C-alpha cells in the first residue's frame, strides 16, 4: 500500500481480487475510487475507460471493444449500465470520414454506429480522446492540482520541467474528435524522441493518465496528481495577495447569510424560481477576503466542467452596501447587462437563444458564497465546482499567473449545440420544482403526508417538529426516498417566536428562502364545557391560532424579501363551521383559524401571496389528533365506542368514505401545484361530504 498526502489511496486488494479476470468490473471499481475523492474530479466530471477483447455477437469472432463512461454519467457512482461499449475498429475508422474541426459535432452522431453493447448509454464527447490513445486503462480527470498547472500562464513549461518530459502537453481545445487526434500526435511525437509518456496535460482543462492494468492506471493517476499538489504546496506563500478583510464570526456569518439569502434568491429568480446553497468554507473565505479577489473573480473559470456550472463569472457584493436595495438593484442589473453583452458579442448565427442572465455564484466578502440553480443538487454542485476553481486560481497564482478561458471559447462551450441538445432532452420540471415548502408538524401524520407529496412533485421541503426523535426518523425516511438535497430539518415550536425565526433562518440557509407554508401543527381537546380548563384553552389557542398567525407572519417576511409571491395553506377543520357537543375550545379555535385565513388572504394579495384553507374531518390513520383523549371524548359525545369511530365518521359522510392523510396532501397540492395560481381566500373541504360544513 502506498501513502499519499494530497490524494486518497482507496484500493482494496481483497475487493480487487474478487473482480480479477473481469476487466470491465475492475475499470468500474477504479472509476468509483477515483470519483470518491473530490480533489481528483467533481461529480459528473472526467471520464474513464478500458479496452478489452470480447466476442462479437454476430460473427463469434474476437474483437477489440472499449468500455467508457457514458454521456452525463459520474465516475464516482458509475455502474456498467452507465457505460458505453464501442467496437474499436469502427471507432478508429471514423478518421476516414472526419471532415475537420469545423465539422466536429457531426462525429458525435457517428459514435452510435460504433456501438457494441446495445444497452449502452450514449457515448460522450470524450470518446475519441480515449479511443486514439493505445492504452488498456485510461483516466481523464479534473484534479485541482493538475488544472492549476494547466491553467497557469507558464503551464507547458512547468509541466515539462516538473515531470522531466514524461507528461505531454496539448494546448486548450474544446473536447471532440480533433482533440483525440492531437492526443495521439502528442504521444507519437514523444515516442519519436524516445520518450515514454505516462500522461498528457490538457491546457486549462485537465489530465490524461493510463496504465496496463486497472491498478497501474490508478497508481499512475495518484502519483501524477500527488506530484502536482506537492509542487503547488511548496510554492504557497502570499496566497491571493494576502488578506484584505477579516471574516465575520461564525454566528454573524450565519445571521447575515440567513438574512440576505431570500433577497438574493428573489433577484436570481427573475426568470424562473431558483434554489440556493450557502457555504462559508475556509477555502472560500480565504479567496473572497483577499486582496486579489477583484483581479481574479472577473476572469471566471478555466476547466469546461467548472465553467458550465458556474457561468462566465461570479457576482461580487460590496459588504458595505448589501443592505441597500438600490445598490442590489443596480449590481444585479449591471450583471445581467454584462451577460447580455457577452452573449451578443460571442453569439453565432446558429447559437441557441440567450439563457437566464442572472448569476449562479454570488460572493459576499466576510460572509461566504451563495450559489443558485434550478434545484438544490445543481446549486450545491455549482458551489463545489467554484471551490475547485478557487483551488485552481490559488495554485496557478502561486507558481505563475492564472489564465481563464477567453470569452469566445467559454461561450462556445456554454452554448455548444451538443450541450443545448442535452438540455432539451432533460425531463420537464415537476410541478413544484424550484419551490421550497415548510409544513409545520411534518415529522408524522398529515404533515408528513403533505411534505411527502410536495417532495414527490419536486419541492425542497423543510421537515420540522417539536419532537426531536420523531423528526430524526422522518429525516432518515425522506433522505432515503428523495435524497439529501431535497430535505432539510429544524426543530420548531409554533408557540415560540424565537423557534419560528430560527426555522425560517434554517430554510433560508438550506435552500434560499421559502415559497409554501402549510400551517398543519395542531392538537385537539374534546371536553364538555364544565371540564375545560384555562390551560386547555390557552394551549389550543396558542398552537392553533397564535401558531398559525406567527408562522405566517415570519414566512411572509421571507416571501416579501424574495418578491416572487408564495402560498400559505392552513389546515383547519370541518369543526370551524359545524357545531357539536364537547367541542367549545377546539371548534372555536378552528373557527378563528378559518377567519384568520380570510383576513390574511385579503391583506397579502398585493404581494402575490395566496392564502387558502383545507378543511379535513376525521383523519384517523397515522394522525396525532387521536392522542390525548380526543378519540375517547368524541366517542363519548356520540354515544359510541372508540373502535366504532372510523365507521361512524365514514357513514355520516355523503360519499361514505374514510379520510386519509394522503387525501389532505392532495388537497394542499391542488392549491399550490400551479393550476389554481389565481385563487386565494378559498376553503376546500376534504371530509367525504358533510352537508353542515358546506361553506355556501
């Protein structure tokens, strides 16, 4: 076992022994190990391959086949189903029909004529880069340490001297067929000089390394990256020109970030609703607090994978003016105009229409970095990619001078017709994509069903509860079902303003703000008038009425910062309209909730915030409403047993139906899913049909 300082050695001899004899399995194993270390490549970045001899299913003859990561895949999570397998003879024969660099994109369609395994994913643009190199196992990665050298002004010279000529150099060019031919030429030119290369550096882009076996390739890759990192480390002195300002304390950074995030999200959502991500990673703070921030930030990134996810350049805020709305108006308008000018200057006759001109990366010196994208995963990845770009700038500046992609080259990547085609193939957004929902009391019962429905429809959800153990269980369930980027959690006591404020901050830090509030948290008490206590009364009104009001109040403050409207849905009850015995406290509190909903709807329409009500009745399954003696109280009021309640409630409805938490969830979705965007102040009964509860 080898030891490294700057990369992780993860090879397990026992695991590899289990895969011995299966070169494709070993290639996938190697790929997963490389992709597990973000210092080597980003999620979705880089590519790996293996060349094997396999039996042609049509002729039975042995043929050369290349397995390579398919388009859009990720080497860290790669499986065989995510690969493309191609006949090598056919792939290499494409050189006979290659018409030159101006016809690059035509070659991609021809890759499909080389498919060996019919279950293959679409071959990626990197396919010829691997095909024209004659090695069995090949790794193409985007390591920060290597790109720092590749993006340095003197990168070619540094590479030559650092590796004594054993790492070749190919200058920047967009990936494609011609770049594959250049890699082959680089290898052949070195061989003509008697030099046996162990890798090739791609200017501003990344690194190619290889080996005769999966392990050889793995070790060669780690060795080359380790040497690059050691070289950079030995040259770190006055990083980024030294520190210009100090970071705020952790508490102050968190407070500032939570406060400004909804405002920034509103600006970035002028074209479509965006989801945010915030980080105050030490590497980010080192960069944004430095003297060289103003020089380096406008240059943008170099590696195409970084650029595609972070845009042409970040927006840098002036900390002294962040609280001034006129300043924010102007700085965002200036960024959009700058992006439009970039598009107009670089566009071609067949370029796709200009995309969203808002920034993806926003740097707030002293505080941290915000990133905004169509979903949380993309926002988080943009953050990770920009941290990689920071690492690259840091390394390049330490050894030489950082260089970024020229604007035209960057544009040709961003508006590449192949990239546009890939975007067009993406599935349509779900109804709640780009929306952030907080459902109070969502660790169980009706609240969890609502949150689950929203997550299924694409929303990011903030699960919350007063019960920490129950909340932890719900979080685990949601992450397993929807992934870590779809859910955040916070403890929430709706009777405590400090707890409510903390929950809103958690939503802002996790996703950038909040769009949908469902006031669902509640309790129930069923007692005759003589048995009601002051404690009973206060608890009902504190949770149901005050809780609904103060959660709405806090959420509206966030929604107003965003300026993109929102939804408030209040879970009330049939009891708000129907009189019954032993129900004075609960029924009157529900009536207060119902009228409060109307009052809020009347007040908030000008902010494009809709307020609507769902009135359930007798939701028995998985509902906390039956705890605390409520079931016993209602059974007594109706002269039946607790066991008879479900049937009793169903039989008294017009539809003779039992009501389930999913029924309430569907009603909430009806209000927020987009089809009722012009409806506010409404009541939707979900009670199976109780005539006494009809609103009109």
